[in-house]
């Protein structure tokens, strides 16, 4: 799988402050981007899951709920979850 790396110019003092209490700034930036693109309708749930590297829909659901997003689960979603679990060896 090919991946694009994105470089964000953040002044050192701000980067240090943003990283100090909340930890992994690159991960937080990726999550913020993914969440915003999902909310804007430019990413689907499977695409968001892939972007954030979640192995299952349950992980993505927890992430979304922690950010105030609640999605209806369809039969297709559950079927995909089952396939994902089988692929992961569960």
C-alpha cells in the first residue's frame, strides 16, 4: 500500500505546547483531518477506518462516539465487521 506523507509547518514553541499534555501530535492531526473530512462527507466510514488504521468497525465506532459522532449501523456494516474479524483470526 502506498502512502502519502504530509509535512505541517508548526512553529517549535507551538508544537512543544501542543504535544506537551496531549501526546502524539501527528496522530492527533491525522485524527482531526479524518474526522473533519468524514463530517464533510468526503470520507466514508470504511475510508476513515482505513485512514486511521483501525482493524475493526468497533474501534472506529468508539473513536466516533468519543468525538460526538453516532452512526446508524446497517446490515452491510455488520457483514463487513464479521469479515474483518474472520480476517483477523477471531
